[in-house]
C-alpha cells in the first residue's frame, strides 16, 4: 500500500454534516499545520477516499444517509492503517463502543474542548507517522523527550511494565507528563489495538463520575432516559487511564475497588454485572500515601492500584532535560507555524536553565510556543520569553546579592563560591560532560578546565564520566 512521506504535512479528513461544527474542526486542525479536507456526508468522503490518502479521519457518528459507523466499517475494509477519531454526543456510548471495536483510534464527546481535539488528533497523526517509519509499537516512547538519568529510569520502567498487564500508578506534579507516560505504556502493550480511554476523576461531580465510569440504566436518576454504557465497557480490551484518582469521592472509590476485584461492572441503578477486560493506569499529583493515612483515600484501593509505581520527577530536579525539551518544542512550533525560528540564543537558554519551572514541562512548552510566536528573527532571545519567567529566574540569581550583611563580605570568596556553584551545576546537568558544560557556561573548554583547577573542583565532585578532562 502506498504511504505518504511521514515527515510531510499530514492530511486529515473532517466528515461532519453540521456546517458550523465542520468549519470549527477544519479551522482548529488547519491551525495545527495539517492539510484538511472537509466533507458533509459519508458518501462524499468515500467518493474521494483511497488507501493511504489520509492520516486521520475526524468524523461524526450521526449523519444523514450513511451513518458514521457504516462509513468507518467501509473505510477499515479498504485501509486498516487509517486512524479514525470519532466525535460523538454524550448519549451515544453504544456507537462509540462499536467504533472502537471497528478500529477507531479514539473518540471525543461533544461538547468538546478544542485542546482535546488537538491532542487526540496529534496522537493519532504521530502513531500514523510512526507506523510509516517503523511499523506498530514505536508510538509514544520517542515523545518522552529526555536527556537525564531520572527520566532514563522512567523510560526503562515504562518499557519493562508495558508488556505485562499490571496495574500502574503514575505519580508526579501537574505538567510533568503523566498522561504521556500512560499512553506510552498502552501503545507498547499487547492492548495497543484496543482503546486508550482517559478520564479526569476531578472533572466530574460525584454522581456524574459514577455514571461516566460505570454507566447507568434507564430511570436510574432524573434525566436517565435510556441505558448508557460507561467508560469501563467502552474501554473493553484496552486501557482506562484514571487521571487524578486521588480526587475520586469515597463512594466512587468503593465501586472502583469492587470492579477491580470482580472484573465486572454494575451500572448505576442496575442489578446485573457486565464482565470487563481492561487494564487500569492511574495517576495523581498528590502524595497519595499521605491521603491514605489521613483517611481521604481508601487503603485497600491504594494497594490495588499501586502494583507498579512510576514517579516522574519535576523538571527542576532534571535540568538536563531542559535544553532537549526546549529544542523539541522549538522544532514542533516552528514547523507548525512556519515561522522559520531555528534556535535559542545563549542568554535565553541560560535563563531557561535557571528557572525553577513550577508548571514543569507544560510551562516550558507554553514558554517556547509563545517565544516562537513573538520572535522577529530566526533566534529566540530573552526578550521573546514571558516577562514573569524572566523576573522569576533573575530574582533567583539576584537574591544572594540583595542579602548583603552589615558586616560586609569577602567579595573574592563570594564570587568564587558562585562560580564554583555554576560550574558544578553545569557539570551535573550534562552528566559530567565538560565540553557541553563549557558551552552552557559560555566558556571555552580550556577556560573551564583552568577554572575547575583553580577552584579545586575534582572529578569526584562532579561525578564525571571516566573520559579524561581534556580534548
């Protein structure tokens, strides 16, 4: 089957009969840099469709004439590699299940958030492109961009746990990439061809969360006009990602524990059990052991989900990842916008390295996206970075100056301490690679070696590699 160049802009089809929704989806995806073709009906799309033509199809379910399920079935018969993202109304869980069984990549419920569409389509396009490059199985791992030992340990653990069916608990601050790690586990697991369904447990009221997860029967509560399957059943054969599980109400925790023990779901208001075969991956940004000790999270449920724990360190504890992440986001947003921005100057990079990143990787991505949008040349400078970030990073450096004691200081000793601190930090960031450390500090290699000798910084102080400190 012919396959497009995976590095060329991907073609995305939007099949939606409602004109305003069709236009909105087309604009969102075109802004992401995709080549978008829009179709009003399934019949229109199928007349234009050919194997390998589209990376992703974003499609409605309910359309006049041929509906979305029939269309998807026809598409899959002709091209099993195409990735369909099904846009469905809240009450159409049944059709979402059928779509997943037919091989849809994911589904998005109306009304949707534009960022959710962007994220899901981006994931689908990435997987399509990875299949073109290497075949199935390479998706997602390369998206965990890293160059630090702590994240190498995370990736190693992800690779080892993916092939099992063990329940995984991912712990990390907001913005560290917990969902990305969960997706990497799923797409490297035997469940790769079944759905990956994410749900934020803190985004729903208690009654709505239980209906969302476990489904409900007709008449279970006011407004329950028919039976609805929950996400446990929709994720059949695949992975259910329970994000921010520590926000789950106690009553829902009891129901979840029962599902994990019985491997079956009882819908809200129902009496019968429906067997489910899924893998659970949970995540939290809280200290869930403390939540358990304080009685806000069930101890028995904690032990059920904490089979394999993956701790994602905050960005401030892995500064070696900052340059590679910044470069990755620069490439993504420069390509997406066609801006021609190619690099980050030394002053801006040093400032990025000094920032403590309370918002973690998400904050860094936003900073680079903003810088690419505002940059007037091909190189990002300090002026292109968010002012709040510049002030915070600068304050971290100036604090020691503002605390000048009344009795005075030995300036030479103080400057030597600061210089030694920067050199040690640069060497830690580069894993002891002196040449890279010199580049970060704006020094020549020989100048760095001289300063290290003068300040008494030895190889053991920096945990440097066994290569000699020369060139």
